[in-house]
């Protein structure tokens, strides 16, 4: 057995799960005993879900980077920690061994320190998928600063919102990023964002694309110059800053059903233990294997299963800068063969988009090194599951369908590769430490098997969200107040006759587009910023590749000129305000929206129309103007 806490049989899983629920403190204290601590905890867990107030390993002192880097140096210092595949396959890949990564993280921790970053400061990171992104993340953790990574596809406005919310005074970015045939001018986007963030003291810029940038005197410095200063000082080691178990490790913004994205806060110790534990168990990682998670570090999947989980376990983590379809749709398969990848972890949307290219791109690719394949981010339909199984896993690799969320920090419900059974489109069984339950609308628990309901979790696991940054009340109302005493996920689920869970999707006003979470309210606000728009309503509809597409009903003040042009203008507005990922796929101009007498938009009806249902729209008698439904339904857009 490779890790003392690795579960290797179904019976062991059942026993461990049972114990984790009956005696969470004993269970997690045994797991945590295998990590490096400066000081052990006084109490494993104290909690209530009312405030909420959750504390794991209280009194313990640590730095997560000592677990991810220092403790591996002796045994596997020369083993690759990060393998990096560049956007352009003609360019050379890079390898950072644990020793080299440790060295670079210490160097950059000095850079941060020299530039004024201290424990507890918020540092925004807006970079492409290059090893320096992982270095920046880990260096923040090493100095005890709280990182807030922002996905490279977000707009200047979205960045400004996040910088202001966290009052982040430091920014780390690149001149630009390569993504497929595109070249994204990251620094220029940051410059636009910083116009409304005068409190930002320092921007550190790494050179990647050589895109021209403007450097502002007194605020902007080059990464390379700053590293040079550390080198001139003889590259002293950087002792990790000692953190409290519950000190925040990072903030990651994610969309909810109302308002602006909220900053989900994760703590140090619990997150460290849980991401490592789930990494080792879900993927059944074996030392020496190459783990390829295709997510961007700008999302939680990248945080937990490119950086912290794998590095905590001393694994080799592959980072890919590009996109699955460039220069052609065989890119993933080339990477698997080239780097001898053993574990491939990707999203259903990527699988579906590759399916659309047929089997050609798979021809001549051996994929023989693959042992486990996984999915995350959205429900995987059976067709995609079978395609993945047959053509990628070649029927010999277990598929892990991992359900979890930004707020949960790590995988919550999933089979464990080859250890617990899999079932197409089912996340199956909870991880040890996780007790899911289904409740009906009234909050009553739905018991037994072969049932459905809203998915909740009964008690805390180590990496449960601690707060939403700067607004604890928002955390409480969003997750802990719908069903008092429970964590509410926002997802609906079925529990089949074997007790396996199948996640059916969000039951709130959150869309899941290509595995990216987007709030309908957020998109509506962005659309409404367009000068000609009076009002809008946004819903999701089934989309073959993206899982869900964005359908917008828009009332214009006056619609003159070309409708198609206006549509493009609106899409561009959304792109500017949020980012290209939130652009509506379909925009229908309407003269009214179905509203109740109290003025509430009946989204249920709009959702049905967007889905193509024109007959059974349900009860429309409570509407202020039932006639509006007919008009909308007639004008439905289906391309
Ligand atoms: O609806 C669920 C869906 O993604 C949501 C969480 O999104 P996010 O916080 O961006 O994190 C995504 C990566 C962990 C969930 O509420 N979701 C995630 N994984 C699955 C899933 N839906 C079905 N099956 C999954 N395996």
C-alpha cells in the first residue's frame, strides 16, 4: 500500500466511511497524523452549522508548502513535481522536480516579501497556465498571504470587483497568455481593472508572450528583475511562515444565484488534509504516476487537483497551457502518450467537444499508460460516459465521476478508481467524512433508496467553506439557512436502489456552462448595462456540448436597425462586463416577460420555452398578462 490512508477494497471503504461518520475526530486525527505539523492540534473538530462556525485541528500550526514541498525533498527531491506542456506542441516542455519547485517557491516568496507582502495580505493572481502560476500560488502560501486566483478568461470589470471585494493590494500577472491560436493580453486587462483599484500597491509581471505592455512607475515590476535581486542576495532559503490551522489559505470567487460572485474562503489545515486524502483515494494514486488534470488553476479543480492535492501527496502533476482542440482535436491524446500520463481528469464538456470530432484524432494514439480517467464539473450524460470508457479508457480504466464544488474544497461523492463500483452518470458513493442526505422542498429528509431530492450534507468535512470573504452572513444565508442545521449544495440528486447518487444539476438560479458556474442574475445585470436594454431574463437550456447554454429574453427600449447586430452588441457587453464565458448563446427579443402580479419573473415558463416546450407550460393563470407567453413561445430561437 502506497499511502497509509489509502483504501483498497470495497469492504475497507465501507468500514472507513462508517468510522468517519461515527467518530470523525478519531478518523481525521489518524489521517492528519501522516502530515507535517509545526505543532499538533488541541482539538480535532468543533462546529455548528448555525453560524456557521467550523474549526478543524484547532491549535495546530503548519505551513501547507512544507507538506507540498519540503517534506518530499529527501525522498523524492529529484522526481518531477510539475511537468509542463506548453500551448504550442513545437515548444519544449518543462520539468520542475520537487527540489527545483521548492527552490523557485522560496525565491518567489522572497520576491513577495521584498515587495511588502505579509501574512494575511490578499494577493490576486491572474496568469496563464504556466509553472510560474503554481509557483506564485505556493509562494503566497509560503509567506502566509491569501491568494485569490482569477481565471484568465474574466474581464477587467470582474477582476476589479474581486480586487475590491478582497481589498487585494498585490497582483501577480503575465504580459499575456497563449490559449490555442489566441494570445490574451493579461497585463492590459489588469491595467484596465486597476483604473478603479487605486489601492493596489504592486503588480508583478512575468514575461510569457512578449506582448507589449505598459509598466507604471512605482507600481509595476518585472518578475524576472525581482528574481534577479534574490539571486544577487545569494538565494537564501525562505523559512515557511507558521500558520494557524484555521488561517485562511485562499479565496476563490464563484457565482451564486444572487448578486456578484462571492469569495469562498478555505482554511489551511483542513483543506490540506482533505485534498490530499481525496486525491490519493479517488484516483488511487501510486507513487511515480503522472496525473493530468486538464482544469485551469483559476478554478477550484486546479487548486485542489493540480496543485495542493497532488503535491501534498508527492505526486507528479502535469500542467497544460493550451486547449484540447489546438492545433487539432488530438492534443490531449498526444499529451497522454508524450508524457506517459496515468491519470486523466477532465470535464464532460471537453469529452463532448472531442466526441464531435469523431474517432480520427484518436487513431494512432496508444493511450496505453492510462490507468484511471475521471470527470468533474457537471453531470456526464451516458453517451459521453460510454465514449470516454470505450475510446479513451479502452474499457480497462475505471472512470471516476467526481461530484464536488468550490465550496467543498475537495471531492465529496465519487467512486474510488477500481475500489468501489462505478455506474454511468452516477457519482455513486460519498467519500469518508461525507454524509449526504436528500430533502424535499419542505426540508424533510427523504429516506430510503430510489428517491430524489435536494442534496445536503449533514456535518462538516475538513475542507468545508469557512466563510464568504468579508460577509459571513452571506455564507450563512447561501448554504446554511435553507435547511437549518444542514449544508445545502444547491444541487438536486437521485439516490438509486443501491444507494448510489446521481447528481441531476442545480436547483437554483445558477447555470453550469461548460462546467463553469454562472449566475443568471449576473448575466442579466450585464445585459442590462447595454444602453438599449430595458429588462432581461436569463435561463439555461440543454446544449449538446456545453451541457447548458445561456438563453436570454431581452426587452429593448427601441429596436432599430439590424437585430443580429444588436445581438452581437449585447453579447459583447456581457463579454466586457463578465468575460467571454458568460456570453448568451441565444438572445430573443421580447415585448414583455411573464410576471406574477407581484412582479416576479416566472422563470419556470421561460425555461420550458427555451427547452423547446411550447404546449405544457403549466399554470399561467397567476400571470399578470398570460398573453405574453404565447408571443414569447412563437418567437423562440432554436439555433
Ligand atoms: O452542479 C454541480 C456541478 O458543478 C457545481 C459546482 O461547480 P464549481 O463550484 O464551479 O465546481 C466545479 C468543480 C468541482 C455543482 O454544484 N458538478 C460538479 N461536479 C459534478 C457536478 N454535477 C454532476 N456531476 C459531477 N461530477
